[in-house]
C-alpha cells in the first residue's frame, strides 16, 4: 500500500518539485493550494489538486479528514522579504496564523509527521560562514520571524502532542526539473538566475546588479544556490528521519557564487551575453550567505547531485526556453 501525503503549496516552485519526487516513488499525493502564486499546470498528473485556502479552517479539516496521512509537507506561505518589511503584520498574520490553523487541524486528525519549509532568512547577517544549524537565530525581516515562530511552535507540537517535525532551512532554490516537467514561474520574478536568463533572452530589461563594493572577491553578493530537485530529495531524506526523532537541517551546497559569477554562468551555458548594469546596494543585503549542509549529509547520506552552478543554470535555461510564457504558455 502506497504512503499518502498532503502537500500545502504543492503548485508552487519547490512544492511542485517535491510532489514530483513523491510521485516518482509511487506515493499518493494530495496538493492543497489556493493558486494565488502557484500554477494548476505545475501539479503533475497522478496528484490530486484541492483548491483551498489555509485561512479557511473548514477547508483544511475537510481535506485532512480524508486521511490517514503519512505526513504533511507545508510549503504554502508568503515569501518575499521586501514585502514583509512593508507589511510586517500582514506577513506574520498570514504565515503564522495559517500555519497554526494547519497545525491545529493536523493534531486533531492524528497526523504523525510534519515537514516544514523554513528559510535561511532566520539568520539575518551571521557572524560566521558557512552557516550551520547552531548559528545564532536573528531574523532580519518579518518573513524570517514568521518562519522562526513556526519552528518554535513545532517544538511545542512535539512536546505536547508527539508530532515529529523536520524544519528545513532553504538557502537559494534554483534550477528546474531535469526531465522538463516543471520550472520556475513567479509573478513578479525576484530570483537572480531566471532574471539573468530573461535578460539574456531579451524578455526583460537589463539585469540590475545591486552593489559592487561588498567584501567579496568581485565586490558582489555571494549566495548558495541549491538545485530544486536536490532540495526535494533532501525533504525525502529528512522525512525518513522522522521515524526516530524531529530534525532541523540547513539545505545548501556549502559553495557560494557571486552575482557576477551567476551572470558568467548564464553566459557560458547559453553562449550569449547577459545585458546588465550596476546599481547601488539594496538595504539589508548581507555580503555572503552560504550554508553548511554537513548535518543532513552526515545523518541521512544526502548529497547534491546537480551541484555545479552550470548544472543549475542549464536546467533553468532549458525550461525557460521551452516555456517562454511560463506555465501560461
């Protein structure tokens, strides 16, 4: 008998790739998504889509009543740091309020495992690199704060109700399904790799490079990019740990790449130039954010398979060339 999973936000970028990984394993998957930022077309055949909102307790209860569930994966959330700085109360209300409604319903319906999409934004501007799980928590935004509040709530859910959880702190998810089934389609797009690709393809104005005077080798910010299918595989590896204990993992590659290195990778893979211009720093951008994934590697054996920047860019480019209007095309 196949295992059954509920995936909130499973029509979004990372969620849809996790759904694909579950389906590839023969699992039964139900996606719960309001489709405000997700895409119906991103829910692969074989998964069941339930259109609903986490603001609606009755809708959550109705889908959870279809259990039993092996686990719930929770991706659905607002996720733009800049927007959270403009609307802190709205972000906290949405991410924490909706998360608590979901958790309450999971406890009521006896869900034993909960896998939570957390963030590197927990760490603000850390004082050491790479960032491991023991690095001091200091959210630099209401978005990061909302994820930290949910992580702490999950600790109480285990202590009081016995629900085991995995808190997975993403760094920079990127790339696309190597089979071409899924890709990245945000409105507006805020991620560097698709922005650079679209500038190269002439689909948008030249790429803005924010800041060239950081304390890095080329003066531009450095980030840790992890392929979205490797991220999905890390979720499955973390899930297996929940048979024994709750876990917290930082998910990255331990290798950072600067903005200019990303531009060079897109140019190398596409053999075309990326029009770009230099602009002033954006407030709040740390010079470096690089993860230490040593704990998940040690405890589960997980390893990134598409670990080079060119591998990541190549899959992203292939999907964007095949889908010039995203899922809408």
